């Protein structure tokens, strides 16, 4: 079963949204572009409008979400390797923040790591409740070491028609490197080799 079919077997998918940002400079000398990408999927929330103690219906199949979002986001980097990643989502107003968190736990995270070519670091995340069109900043950090300061970043996305009250918007972000003019010190990529 391919990744998208596996996802559709577990969740009621309404739509996908993809975002790409290429940064050549931020006021300094132009350099090779930093490419940041985010992909969001909007799914029906089976728990909208009611409180349910057991959220395993969202958690158990979430590897399919991690695989599909990771594969799509990585592809948007145009062949560049993934250096950093992040995850998150927005619950529509009939849902709870915990419904998003259920979708992006360890099951999701392990699949996301595999889809982007590996990763040793904890995956930064953001989640909230909002109306259609609410923006979310997906935090980014280096995929192998959380404390690589040059890779602390974010990509902002908003989906005009989602999430609707009974939906969840689940998203990931990836980047091909650190900030284009990072120069405030701290642990660097070169420190990873030591």
C-alpha cells in the first residue's frame, strides 16, 4: 500500500496544502538559497464536539501521517537534504488541542524521521485550536541535535479553508539548512562531528 493510500485508510482526508519559501539573503550578502517547506493535511476529527478519554483512534495510525507529510515536505526541497524539521497542527473549534497532540506523538515522529532521511533529535512542535485561516508557526530545529543554534527557525502557514470546526490540520516543516546569516554563536554543525 502506498503512503497516501495508507493515510486515507486511517483518516478522512479532505485536502492537502504545500508551502515553499526560498531565502537568498536577509539583508546580508546573497548565498545559496535556504529552502523551507511545509505541508499540511486537513482531516476530519472523529472526536469533534465531544470529550473522549481514549484518543488511540488518532494515535495508533499516525505513522501514516508522519510518512506522508514527511515524504511530501522533503520532496519540496528539490533534492536538497533535510537539515531541520518541526511538526504541529490546529484543531478546529469543535475539537481540542489534545486531538492535534494525539496525531503528532512518538508514533508520528518516528515515521517522520524515517521519511526525511533520519533524525536523532526531538522534533519541535506547536499546537492550538483555531478557526479556518488561522496561522501557525511550525518551529524548526536541527534534525540531529536540538541545540544547533543556527537552525532555530520557523515556517509560518495558514490554510484559508481549514480547519473547519470538525477538522484537524496536521502539518510538518523542513529546511535545507540554518538561517541564512546565522552569526550569534552557540553550538554549530561542525560540533556534531566532534
